[in-house]
C-alpha cells in the first residue's frame, strides 16, 4: 500500500487580540486540529487561513443581517 504525501502551501497569519477576544483560536479540518495563538505571527496551512477568513466573512454577514432585521422591527 503506497502512502501519498500531500504538501500544503503555508501562509503567515496573525490573529489580533481585542478587548473581547483574547483566547487562542482552535480550528479543526478533516480531523486535524490547530491551536493558533492570538497576537503572534504563525505559519499555518493555506486551508486553515481560508477557514478563518470565511469565519470572519460569515460573522460580518450575520452582523449585517442582525442590524437589518432590528431596523425592520423598529419601523413596524
């Protein structure tokens, strides 16, 4: 049985520390887990960086939706 080695592109990221978010960030992809320290530049596989980018985009969309929904409630 041959094993296949997959080499992933690594990227450097830095997750900022904020007043409300100080804990490290935990990411799991296909059973492999990553604990990423906030406030420090780290190298992670490209797919981990993409997951974190998508997370931020989804949070942004959720906040926009909540703001829109609350405005609709105020108008009624």
